[in-house]
C-alpha cells in the first residue's frame, strides 16, 4: 500500500518531476589574478608613521619607595651600566651617580677618535 505524496507546505513550491540541473556558481579567480579586498580595508599605500625628533632613551632610573617600607632603586644604561641600591641613603647616592653618569656615558659624549674623521 502506497501513501499519497504530502501536499506542499505554505510558501513552498511543489517539486518538479524529473532530474534538474544544479545552479552553476560564477568561476573563481585564476592563479595570479588579483583577488578582491575585504570591505573596509584601505587599498592605498599609507605613508610611514612619524619617526619623532631622533631622540631615544639611553638610561633609566627606577625608584620604588612604598610608604613605610625600605626604598629601592635601579639604574640601567644602554652602555652596559646596571646598578641597584636598597635603603634610603644608598638610593639617594645611586640617584646622584645616575645623574653624574650622563656626563661620562660613552654613548652620550663623543670620543675623540670617533668624530675626528
């Protein structure tokens, strides 16, 4: 006993009898062919970001003095100087040394043989 086919639901079309061809999609990009750019992506070449005025940090002095605790400090420079101090008197001495290092740092003061050329 065979059952009759169900009637089409509202908004649906009744199936057509016989085989049907599938819908063809548009051809994809060929190798080497430029692909599209996603929406919102700039296509123009942007200029380089500003580089500043040519200055950059050479030395850092980090001081940590929490209320009621022992203060500490670290002085570092790109020339290789790396010093630290613990306690109020030693931290104050390291601050003075760090300021004095500005005048003697080989990266900040040109040496005679280097600039003579």
